[in-house]
C-alpha cells in the first residue's frame, strides 16, 4: 500500500516549503529527517545520511533499476535563500495553495524540483516498475552558499555513493528565455563556475571635517563601482554558447532571429546586443564572457572618520573550459587599475571558487543519445514548444558532481505560458509555481526514468 500523498508533487512541495532551510544557517537536517520518515514509511531503509554536522546533512538513496542503462543521478538542493527585506503577498514559509499555484520560498529554486523527483520515483514504485537503471537521488545542503556542506562534501568524502553514474539531472539555474511568445524548454548543457572575490581599497584616511586626501578609498570606491557595474569583459565564445545561439536563431521569427545571428557572428566587433529585449540581451551577453558584479560594500562606521580601507565583494562567474580565476582577475585589473606600482591600493583576494572541472565535460557538452532523449520527451509532452540547449550564466551543483566525470544536465521541465513570470522569481519575493507545471514536470521525469538510454 503506497501513500498517495507521495504520488502528487503538490502536497510534497507544500510540506517541504514549511520546513525552513534558509541558508545561512541552512539547518537542512530537519528536511532530511522529514524525508527519512517518508522513506521508512514506504519500507525503504537502504539510504545514507551524511554531513559535516547534525544540522547540515545530505540524504543519498539508490532506487534499483532494470539494469538496462547506467545509474542516473537526480540531485536537488534542500536549502533556500533568505527573504529578508522582501515584501510577500503570501507568507513565504506556509506553502499556501492560491489560485492553482503553490507559493513560498523554494517553490521553484528548488524544492519544487525535489518534489517532482520524489513523485516520479514513487509513481514508478507504486506501479511496480523499476527505472531503466539504478537511480541515485541526492538531496544536498548548501547549494546557495558554495556547496561545501553539500555536494562538495559528498564528492570529496563519499564518491563511492555515485559509483557507475554516467549522467545527472539537476536544476536549470537562471536559464529561462522568453522571446516572441514562444515557449522554450531549457536543457542546460553548460554553466559558469563562481569566482567570488574581495577587492580591498586602501589609502589615506583621516578626519572627515577636512578636504579628503587624493587617492582616498572612498574616491577609489566610486571609480571601482562605476567600472564594474554592468562591465562587459572581453568575449570568449564557447561551443555550448555557440550551439545555444544557433538553435535560438533557428527557432525565432525575424527580426529576432537576425538579432541573435548577429550576436552569434559578431566575433570581432563585440558590439552590445541590439534588437533584443533587455532581459534576454543581458542573459545571452552573459554567456559570451566572464562576468563580475559588485554586491557587498563594507566601509567605516563613524560619520566623522574617512576610512583608510574599504572592501567590495564581487560575484565573479567564470566561463567553462580552460579558464582560471587568474584570467578573471586580469580582466578586472584592466578595468580598475591598481596594478604595478599602485598594487597596494587595490588588493584582490579570492573568497571562493569551484575547482575547474575537466574541460571536455563542461566546455564541450555531450549531445548524444541521452541528450536526444531529453529533447524527445519534451517534444512529445509539449509539441508546441521548443527544447533549447542552454549555457547558463549561473552556477549549480552540476559543476561539483562533474568532478566525478558525470555528464550533468539541467532539466526540470515546467509547463509555463509564454511571458509567465515564474522563472524570474528565483531569489525574489512571491516565488511560486503552478500546480500544472509541477504535474507536467513529474510526468516528464517519470518518462525519463522509464526510458533513458
């Protein structure tokens, strides 16, 4: 006898939203304990719960398959970002069902995806079916803050849990595209990795009642923020981005098709995207270059003191392939100076990076039978839409699991009408997901588990 509650992603998601796992601090252990209770009630006891502490745990469970395909990894993170300073129409941790939508932090990023994965697995189990191969479900902590307690902990400490896995399915990240009223289903085949940096601006401080000395950190701060805000670093067009632009141009009507083609072919002039809506232009431009955005400024705390030191934390994202953090730093230096004799005036310190993965896994994704199956399922489920191979400007746990030689794809199908705001609500107020989108994604995932090669 199977609990019908587990076959429907909606009640599963509502329960997951009600378990607050805001990171920091995370406290994902409470959600893992909830999932343990569900597994045990279904008679599933062959799972592992590990983590750096009782509060930061990860759950890994292997569902036996038919042996017709290699093991497949489904990975989902259980932590969510804060809601501080946001004004919500409905409380973010109540999982309310309003007008056919589930509201709450994590509805899309990514407790909704986890609910779909769980429902797909339990639907097969309830039907007495097994997936094509073993399916390893990894519910991981800490994706929103560097993955150290989550995917990285598992990959470094327990790689044997993923033995034999060749392919992985995870979240799409910030990969949605809306153009010409066409519904695109993103299939993320590559993504950037983080290179988070801290810039330290130094110079003469002093009493704020006097004219500030030349070269003071406050003056430098204005110049640095101006240089980095919206900075278009040099262009590096990778194979995944090239295929994405080619596929997008082929699916669009004119004049948008021409605008995307010009963007794809403009290797030398490097002109800003023209003829595209702003949001899509920024996203497409972001996969053609490293990006950097200043996000946190720390300065003095006394109004009558000119600070002698100011720090600026910047979110750097590095293109996949052979690029290192040093390449990003060199391009930033070219914008802000602080080199040579003036090196002490602006220091650059690495806060966090994901190790560079084997370039052949990320820079040149595999477009083989497994990828073809992902597209085929989407075409069968939604013939009016267009599957689109995407390079994401964001970063997910895919870059971590790829260290094990696993080919990772961001594929959590959602049936959303063109122009729907839901993908843009990641990390924003009023995050929510339609019930119909959850059911669509669950059906697609169930079909994938049955038939993947």
